[in-house]
């Protein structure tokens, strides 16, 4: 899952980029420009999404409008980028919670324990980083995490054959309501703001984080269970905090490092296959053993061929 780790790095740095972009654009207009540039002109050449439109609209409403609208509003209200990258990862809990009733997925004991361990690391970070953060900003970020979790389930339902094309259309349907909301709430004048830093921030979030990032995210969700993919997003705050420390001066203490270790350990444990699962190649090796025993039995007609579970060494001692 190296691709998932690389995606977490892109999304982690994206919080620093969004923090810079919010210095030039109000939150709803920033989100609208993000999805507008991700969609156009690509949507003119992408062709149909090849998945039911209801899932395109549902994903756009949750991953696009709700998640980024609430997240950027929270950051504008006082949520620092490093902490925002941490709080948004509550999406893993929402994804698992929504996936059970809507997708019929089973979490399993290993995933529950691993996710719990990872969120223990998140709780440790939260206790250290929650300083004078406004409650409203925190709740907006949690709401964004819930919208992301539901959006993950919708992407899994959509199972688009071409995740990049799907994300182009999701960006297109997200940009329209965001532009309307920005014009109504923030005023149309906010669209006329121009600066090199602001434009660069919008381009990064539109082309790299949104179009490329969610294209990869959708591909992962199409191949694996949502409750398996979602925990990899727990790596985002590690990259987010690191980039925030490097570019904005947010400190990284020993507690932060310890919490990061807990997150990675929990993530690896949750994604590890149970020991009882058959590993690749195991079935082939077992077949070779059975065939060898069969040939030996044919060459020695008087020998009794026992199944593996009935070998003398496996029999219970009286």
C-alpha cells in the first residue's frame, strides 16, 4: 500500500497549502475554485462517468461540498493546519461506522484493536495540541470528517471503473453549489482576488490533492474494503504536522513523536492479515505435499494415507 502512504503525504502537506490559500480567498470561494479548476476543462474531454449519476451527485455533496466547505470554514474560524490534519482523521471511525450498515462490511477484531490503538495516538496528540482552539472550529472539522466518511462509502458504492474520470465529474458537480454558496454568503467580489500565492495554492489543491489524490483514493476503495483503506488516512496528520512545523513553525514535541508511533503501529496492525488467512502460495505448497503423498501411496499400496489433520503427531494424547 505504498500508494496509500504517498497519498497521505500529499494530503498532509495540503493543509499547509490551504492555510496559505485562505489568506487570499474566503473559505467557500476557495473550495469552489478548487473544484472548478479540477473539473474544467477536463470534464469536456473525460466522457461520461460510467457509474450511476446518483453516486456522482452523492459523492460530490459529501466529499466536495460538505467536507471541504466545513473544513475550510473551520480553518478560517481558528483551526490551525496541523491540528486540522489530525482532527479530520476521525473520518476513519465514520467510514467504518457507515460501512457496516450501508455496505455490509465486517470490521473484525484485528481492525477494531488496530484502529483503537491508532486513535489512542490521535487522542494523545489532541491533548497536547488543543490550546485556544475555538469550539466552533473544532466542531466544523469533526463535521467535515463525518462527511468524508460518508463520501468514502458512496465512492465504494459507485465503484467507478475509471476513478480519475469519476473524480472529474465529482469536482464538476461540487463546484456549482459551492460557487452559489460563495456568491450568496461571501459575495461575488471574492472571486476577483488575485495573488501568486493564492493561485498556486488553488492549483495545488485542485490538480494534485483533489483530482490526483481522490482519483487514487477512489481506485483504492474500488479494490479494497473501505474499512481497510480508510485507516491509511491516519498517516495524514503525521505529514500534516511535519509540514506545518517546517513551513509555519508549529512545534513537534516528544509527545507528538510518541503519538505518531502509536498511529503507525495501529495502522499496520489493522491492515495486517490474520494469521489464519491463507497467504499467497500456501495453497500451492499444500497441493504439492498432498500430491507427493498420493504418489507415495500408489507406490506403496499397503501404506495408509492419512489426511493432514489425522497424522499421528496431530492426534490428541490419551
